[in-house]
C-alpha cells in the first residue's frame, strides 16, 4: 500500500482577517441592540453572524480557484441564506409584535451590506457603515426629542438654508471676480453669506437649548471660524458687549496660534513683538470677558424676551455687502501704493479677515517683497483692525451707554497691539 502524501495548503491570512473584522463590525451593531434592552431583537452574535455571511459572500469568489463551480454556487447560496433569514425574522416579528417597526430588520440588512464591503476589500467603508448604523440606532431618543422640539417656524429656515447650500451654491461661478481689480470673488461672497446664515441659526439653536450660556459658546467658537460673521449673527440675541468680547478673544487666540505656528519657519526674532502683543491682548480679553460675564449674571439675562428669527436674510445681505466693499478697497490700496500700501491694505484687510492678512504678509516677507519688520507691523495692524471692526457690527444694537462701554473695553486690549505697532514703525 502506497503512503498517502498530504500537501499542506498555506493559510490565507487575508481571508481570516476579513472574516474577523466582518464579524466584529456586525457585532458592534448587535451590541447596540442588546444595550437598548430589546430582548427579542438580534444581539451581538446574531448580527455578527449576519455580517460574517456578507463577508463570506464577497470574499469567497476572490479566494476560490477560477473556473470552479463553487465560484458561483457559494456566494449565491450564502446570499440566499442571509436574505431568507432576514425575511423569515421580519415575517415572524410582524406576526408576533403587530405594529412593530422595521428598524431591526434594516439593521440586519445593513450589517450584511457592511460584511459585503469588508469581504470585497473595502474594509474602512464597511466599518464606517457599521459605526454609522450603530450611531443612528443609539441616538434614537435624542432624535425623537429634537423632532418633537422643532416647530414649522424652525423647519422652514433649515430647508431654505439647505436649498442655498446644496442647490444654489453648486450653480454659482465661484471663480468669477469683480471687473476692476479681480479681488472680490463670487465664492468669497457666497461663503461669507452662508457663514452668516449658519451662525445665525446656530445662535438661535444655542439660545433655545442653553439660553445665554449657549450664546457664549456660539460666540467663541463662531469667532474662531469667522469673528465678523459671529458678531453679525449673534448681537441681536445676546449682550453685544459679551458677544464682541468673546468673538474678539477667539480671533486673537486664532491669530496668535497662526503666528506661533508659522514663526519658526519664518523669522522668529522679527515676529517676537507681534507674538508678545497678541499674547497680552488675549490675556486682557479674557479678563474683560470675566468682568463682563460676572456683571451679566448679577444684572440679569439679556436674552429674556428676545424674539429671535432662526435665520435673518436681511442681516446676511447687509453683512456680505460690507464684507465685499471692505475686501475691494483693501485690495485697491495694496495695488496702488508701495510698502505703505501693504500696511494700509493690512489695516483695511483686517476689517475683513485678519488671518488672511497674516498668511499674505508672511508669504510676501518670505518672498522678499517686504521686510520682516513690515510684516510684523502688518500683522499687528490687521489684528487691531479686526478687533475694532466688531464695534461697527455691534453699534446699531447698543444704547449710548452701551456704546461707550464697548469702546472702552475694546480699547483695553487694543492697547498692546497699537503700542507694539507704533514701536515697529519707529
């Protein structure tokens, strides 16, 4: 009798990894179902096995010999098995629990789909689908509360904002510029306009959910993105003094971080005065906010009785017009004049976007077009202008006493910037 020779086949580690990931991804969805205390719903093992079936369905054809009968039979059989299980479960649950929803059945189908993605080699996409499914299942109660809280008056502006962003936006010629000096683009105006609307709605939502405390968060984090837009959107629903102080504090922090990040690659010695002045202004802005916030808590809430609109299109149009005019004239000053033009343009540009000015002058200095001293001065002037311009945005909504208080507060943390700029110009 001849000995039987057995040839060991190499283990396909790639297939094993896909199977393990497929099961764990589905188990994540099952874990959420178990944590939701739905005893009749499939749990970790059931949903994990469903995802594993999907992984096998897609992966086996990639690892079987070409031309074999199994290449067609295996995936079709596995797919029919998975579909049959989901259909039988859906039928049985509908029979036992009349009026039950189809969320669990859909989660099983999505688990199978994620397994298919993982088996086909789209591992990241399959895992992302599982996380998205689990998140959607987990936030059910929060979504229900949100739906119950949203009124038609609030839903309509959300739909209008969606139309502007997703339907109108893609149709606009973003690269089209003004016919004079090609400085103002349609894209920059549209982006600013949408930012105003988004921050306006965010301020409304923050006011509704958190009261005056929510407005504080909206003012600061909105100021990090676009301080002018944040002030324009929020001054109507909170004390403009607090909004301006928070937005300016966020803008100063942002500019300080930008200069600190770029200084090592530029000229740290020349930019040192700008860094010190920005740091001092940030500290003074923080102190001013603590004083103003403490006074607001003792004097009562500004937001009481405010009838705020979710979105103000008139505010967005006016603010965007101001933005476009300022951008145009600042660019005109830079083109018409020399070194003085750079400083004048920086001063005017700071009224629109001080961070843009910072990037621009540092690039000019790196290219040798201006000295580092001029660049540092331009940074200080643009930031000072960005601090001062909030007064213009908040001015209409303040009384005479409020205007004096706002100007005095802004002058306090304008001082380090102006002093440092004056020393640079000597």
